[in-house]
C-alpha cells in the first residue's frame, strides 16, 4: 500500500452520546462495551481499521464530564490526553444537545489543539430533522468544523460518511499495524469488560458505577475449553448482595450473558467463574485504582 492514508482518530464527547457504539460500527466488530448509562468507557480503547484506502487507528475515550471521584478524574484526563496525538478528532454529540459548560469545555480543548474536527451528530433516529438542524447550527458557531455529519450509529444510518470524511482528512502515511489487527487490547481485558458490560446493563442506580472487573485466570485446556475466573469488585457490602442477587440469580445472569460474548470472541467453549469482592470506596483510593487497572501506563 504505497499511497495509503493512515493516522490516529480520537473519538471524544460527553458521556453516553454513542462514541463506543460508533467506533464498534466503523470497525465492524464489537470491541468497546456500550450501555445506556453514562461513564461506561473508562479507558482509552485503541482499535484498527484497514481497507484499500489505508489504515485508521481509532481511540475511543471516556465521556468528558465533571469528575466527582478520582476514577472520574482519571477518565477525563485519559480522554483529554488523546487529543494532541490525533490527526483527526471526531466530536460526537446528541441530536438535541443544549450547549452548556460541558460542550464549551470540549470546544475550548479542541480549539486550542488546532486539530481538524468533524462534528458527528449521532442518534438522529431519536428526534425530528428540524431539531438536528437546530443543533448543528448551534454547534457550528463554536468551532470551525471540517465536516458536520448526521448519523445513527445504532441503526447504521450514514455512518459511511464518517469513514469517508476520515480518509479524506487523514495524511498519507505508513501502515502501523498489520492488516488483520483489530485491537491491541489483550483478551483478558476484553473478557473483563464484557463482564462489566453485562453487570452495567443488569444493575441500576449507583451499583453499576462502582463496579470494576479483573480477569484472574484465562487459559485454554488441552480439550479446547477456556477456563476463566474473574472478580467483580464493588464499593459496599450492600452492593455485593445486590450483585449476587436472590439465590445467586443476578450473578448467574451476568455470568451466562458474559460467557456467551466471550465464547464468540474465543470462538470456542468457555467456563466462567465469577467472584464478588468489596473494595471499600475504591473509586477514590489511589492504590485500589492502580490495582484495578486505572492508572497511567495502563492501556
Ligand atoms: N437511538 C439511538 N441510540 C444510540 C445510538 N448510538 C448509541 N446509542 C445508545 O446510546 C447508549 C450509549 O452508547 P455508548 O456507545 O455506550 O455511548 P458512549 O458515548 O460510548 O458512552 P460513555 O462510554 O459512557 O462515554 C447506548 O444505549 C447505545 O445503544 C443511535 O444512533 N441511536
Ligand atoms: Mg463509551
């Protein structure tokens, strides 16, 4: 690929706007977890997409928000740090977004970085057209965007426009990864995230926000079966009871749903054992954060 294009595309925005859904859609594989709850993504997730036009390295990032915990601070910092290295920035917004402090902060960050920015108005399936146009007009006053695109990541509406814009804006450059690479995330990490996704989706109120998952063991037996053990960490004893559920029903549900996803990933059978542990207020404890994988230097 002598004349291919290549580069880094960072995906930023407020929480829950559909950043991870869009990235998964663009790379045509589910790598980042998604949920209808803010602050689902906690780390930078790097994925790779290659076609005849070249290679795109996507960075999905945590939603930029007003952090209330040390974990929140780490997440926002992680997102902000991806911008200086980007060749193109995708700023994802809701179709009926009001411009508030959060949006102004993001515009300031991107404006200062002087990067080509594509405004992607997502979830256009949820509001009338006029509303989307109003939103576009309001945002267009904030930054000089290279493109303003309207998409529905969930329903695959006009998402190809995003890929086309990216390839138009990227410079010519080398392939950084071989063409089969989809992500540099280790399998253990993806498995832990799949478990966290099922927990996020099944639980409510403050419980899901205080959950972290670590894969303790993941190995394939001689007969092909993947043996996996993982720990679900929560912040309070009372949360532990909720996660386990009556007669263990909740934990069973989380486990069987996660196992189905993991089996797809490993393309084989898996056994999954889950343990629930309490790490009191871990989201504000530097040492716990580090042990659970939320610290600098961790990918
Ligand atoms: N109706 C509709 N829902 C969408 C669309 N895109 C994403 N969603 C939903 O929006 C919710 C949030 O999606 P995510 O992809 O997790 O959002 P995110 O921006 O990555 O969120 P954080 O990681 O928390 O910052 C999920 O329930 C998605 O299914 C869309 O185009 N239309
Ligand atoms: Mg996300």
